[in-house]
C-alpha cells in the first residue's frame, strides 16, 4: 500500500531533551512538509522540502530542525530550544511543492513532561 | 484580515439536514483551493478540490467566488459519519505552500 507513515504515534519527552520524529513516504512524491497543530488551532508549517538535500523554513521553524537525505524520508527533530513542544505533529507530501494536493501521515502526538 | 477565515461552529444538525460552510481568504493571487476533512485526533484528509466552475461529489458541492475571495462547501442529506472538522485550504501569496484555516466543526445527530 502506498502512503505516508509516521512514528511513533505517541511520544513523551522530558524537558531539555531533543527528540526526532520519523516520516516516510512511498508515494514517490518530491515535496514533503511538517506541520504542527495545537488544540483548536489550524495547521502551522514548520519546514518543507522540495527535493533531496534541500529544505526551507516555514512559519514556525525556531526550535526545530530537519534533514532530507533520501526522497522517501523527512525526519523532524524537536530541540530543547522549542519553548512549547507539546503538540500534534503532522507530516505531509505532494507530487511537487506549492499548490498540489498534500497527503498526510497519521501524526505523532508529542508530550513534554 | 486573516489569511483564511472560517466560522468555527460547532454546527449541530440532525441527520438529513443540509448544511453550508463558508470560508474567506485574503490573498487574491491564490490559485488552488481545497476542502479537507479532519476527524477527532486524526490527520486531515482531502475531501475535494475547489474549481472556479464549482464542483460536486455526491452529496458535497464546493463553490469558489474569486471576486469576493469566498469558498463554500454544501453538504446535503447529512449523515452521522459526516461529523468532523472541515478545513478550508488555499495557496499562500507566493504559491509555494498551502494555508489551512482553523476549521469548522460539524456534529450530525440522529
């Protein structure tokens, strides 16, 4: 089955720790995205990548980092510099960056204890 | 004016009702428009793209008014399974990303 997978589904972290969220897609999509969603809020773009080894900051990139070493993978690291990391993190992909339809993974719920 | 604005609801309707959601957007240069559906604690899923001529998919009809920068979604004969949050989505000013509204919550009851 083609799709986007994210792991883990739930993640708990102590303050001051970095944590990496996984996102993998087998849709052969060029573009990948990371969003954050807080309760009652819309999705906010953290980072996006159009092609391998290239990525750009979104609206709320501070305290996050990404890499795009393979077309299929776009991991997100939430660093200790992120002041309010508890949120629902969603990864998405599209055939190309920009206005194309985006398809989402099931998300990772991160809770900082 | 916010980039994408939606009435948050909730809209509480009985089964079989017709319900309409509205959305306004600020960027007159936006080229692509979508409605996504998000169930509680799940990821958003594409419901339908919105075209200038309007489009219909079964019980769902989407309309776009570029002059007024307004998008609508009409759901006819509501089902219990339609209960969800509906997200209005448009492209940003540069055409490089999608902007998501906060969503409108629909609750259909029997």
